[in-house]
């Protein structure tokens, strides 16, 4: 029965998180401030490339492909600076939501199952399931920010954007 309650709790929170995430005001998220700013040890997202994020990120479930009300999480050749700015904000929101889910999953499952080995395992499992999504956001955000700078420089006539970054894959 505890396992059923835990699954029900996780399912409810997962659905609720979508609606909460969509309702959050993107202007309240600052990609240049804690906790979203890239830390020195992250090397502008390159540390995540060493974890192979580019190989596995497209295999992760993506709600924006399923739910039409979500902002599309891909850059195209037609993407402009405003689209890139919005994607940067979306990475902050996604990171925030997945971190909150990790905490709420762990606490809720622990409360349902108690301090048993099963409760600790299920709580830790729920946290680990959200970790790849946080990593994807922390990998993409610095690259999107660099790409935005190049787009803005191009608009001012300072530099060309035609390079590898233009075709870089991003997943929010």
C-alpha cells in the first residue's frame, strides 16, 4: 500500500509541476544570478559535455513534445534573439521545477514510507530521476547565452553567427 501511495504522490506532483512551471513568471528568473549562473567549476557547461550529456539528452522524455501548450524547446535557423532569450529563461524554470520536484519527492516519499530502507531508496531514486534534467539545463544555458551574445553582435554588425553553435543541439 505504501508503494501505491508513493507512486500516486509522485504522479500527482509530476502533473502539478507542469502547471506550476507553466504559470511561473519567467521575468523573476535571472540566469546571471544564483542559483542559475554557471559556476566556475562548470566551465561554461563544458563539464557536462564530459558526462556525455549530448549523447543522452535527446533520449530523455520531453514534455514539450507531448503537450502543445508548452514553449518549443528547440532552436531553428529561424530562431531570433527573443526566442533564445525565452529559451534561456525556460532553462531556469525547468531547473527550478526539477530541483523542487527532487526535494518534494524525497520528503513526501520519506513521510509516506518512514525512515525505512524502502523509503530512503524510493526517495533517492526520485531525486536521481530528476538529476539528468537539471544537468541538461546547466549544460544548455551557458551555450544559449553565448549564442545570444553572437546573435546580438551580428545584429549590430560586429560578427558573423554562421558557425558550429548555430546548429548546436539544445534541449530545455
